[in-house]
C-alpha cells in the first residue's frame, strides 16, 4: 500500500449541501466574519507540517506570551476554488464547538493578508502514528506494555468521539495521523475538516451526512458505507468502525484496508471482510475487533462509549490474568506439598502470603475473574491442610473461614483436632 492511501479524500469540502447552495444564492458570505489578527497578535515561527489544505507553524501569541500552533490556508479567502477553504473553515468552526479534554482547543480564527488562519493549542509531542511506528520512541512517552499503552490512547480518542457524537458531529477521518500525544500524556483528536452532522436540523454551515454523495475519509481506514459514498448510512457507528480500524492498526501494525493500488484499497474497504487474526491476538480482543468493524452498520457497537467500555474491560481482564499467572506460580509450590515436597514453615507462610496478595489483586482488577476466585479457595484449602498437618487448629480455623460454606470434610477434620 502506498503512502498516498493514508491521505484524506476530502472531496466533501467541494461538495455543497442544498442549504449551502441556498446561502450562496442569497449571497451570505462565509468569510465575512473572519477578522484580522490583533495588532502583533501572532508571530509565525518554524514549520511543523504541511497538508492539502494548509501549512502549520509554531506561532508566538504575543499578547499572552505563549506558543501556539497556527494553521494557514493555502488559498486566499473568496478564491475561485473556495471549496477547500470552506472545509478549512468548517474545521475551525466545528473544533471551536467541541470543548473537551481530548479535542485540540481552538483559540482564534483570523485572516492574514487574505489567507484564513486557525490559531490552536500547541501540543509538544508527536502524532500517534509516530509512536505506533517506533516502539523506542513510544517508550520515551512512557510506554511499558505496548498493547496497554496504545489502547489507553484509543480509549481517550473514544471519549472525544463520543462527546462529538453528543453534539451530533461525526469525525469521519479517524486515523493515527489525526491524533496528537503530548510528552506529559495528553491525547488530542484533531482535524475536523471532513466532519459532518447527522442532525438534519444542523446549522447550515456544517455539512450533513445525508447530503454526502461522494467518498470522504482516508482509504486505508474507510468503512464500507464511506467507500460507497452512502451519506445516508453514515453516523456514529461509522466512527465506531474507524475506531475499530485503529484497534486493528494497534494489533497488526497496519490499517485494515490494504492493496497495491488505491482501487484495491477501496475495494477492500467496501468488502470489509473480517480479518483473520492469529492466535497471538486474545479471543476477547478479536471479538471486539470483529464487532466494531462489522460490515453491517447495525451489527457494530451502538456508540463509541460502548466500544470504549469493551476495550476497558479487555484491558482489565488482561491485567487481572497477568497478575493471576504470577500468583499461580506460587500456588503451584504450595500444591507440591500434597505430593510430599514439604516447604519450611516460614517459606510456606511467605509464599502463601504472596500468593494471596496476588490473587486478591487479580480479583480487585477484575471481580469476575472466576479462575482467580477458584485459586483463592484452593489456597485456603492448602492452608487448612498445612495447619492440620502441624496440629495447629487456630491457623486451620482461620484459613477455613476464608472458604465458602459447604466444605464439610475439612470442617470435620478441624473439629477433630
């Protein structure tokens, strides 16, 4: 797959809804409310990046003496090809409506010598894509366990998307390039240039999904309804598919739609065949991926938050089972006593204490971990048996109290001491 397959297809910026065409007829000027920058307001600095619609530079906001990010449109306001400029303005207007801890803050929209520019928070960090591509780099951002680190970022993107959905906005271009990760753990979703509203009564300056008749988004991550240009089928579950595609990127190291040409990538996006994940991907996570990226819209998670909760549960289960595995190693030492491999009393008590601590921690992380609960009961039985061998009825009774009711045989043995 070529690098171009990761580029956004933003033809929606040129596509005008019926209401936008009506505004054009009535001569309402979408650029009329863009003011000039304040006197000496922002001093441009080094280049941060460039895209199809504009360039981004570091800026110094002199009035507040802080660094900002300044995105400057390539085209001039009121130029003939103002479809791209409208998309640029929508990014600013939509971003300004979405105040959330995981959405990049917009400070100001102004014009500099006829070119609209968007003043935003400067994030000192890197794109999520850079961290996904380089584990050593991600380690500098605090990564210890790769899967947990990136799923934590994904969860925060889910929160941002769910908030946008509460405002009837779908992003439609979720991909690692559109997420920034700060050096202090901040996560920001950005680039709302192809976003749309699924509210038919939305303000006329924002495109509605029902009016979309073309492909919008990034080929490598597109949902099937995006690949088909079916705006009427697009909504919150379209973003859920894209979030699932991000999980796929985390797990496999590549986006879900692949091919040797853009046409092949688009065909893969339309087909949306379930990916054949290998056994290294836990079954619970495979189920999450297949549900999030189901071809049928109604078969997906109902919301971004429902997907987030499923991912959070998986992470908790995984962490709990990792703790359980360490505790079971200690439990196996105690079980060997049944085969005559006795431990010194002090060693046995230490191993028992460490094992109990681990099992209780596993249950604290995931109260529904039945394997940890069963192991904790087995540990109590082993403690009772050890105390019985030592004729220590006090320890035997204390251990017996940790068992659920119903183990009459052990009760009888303790009473017989």
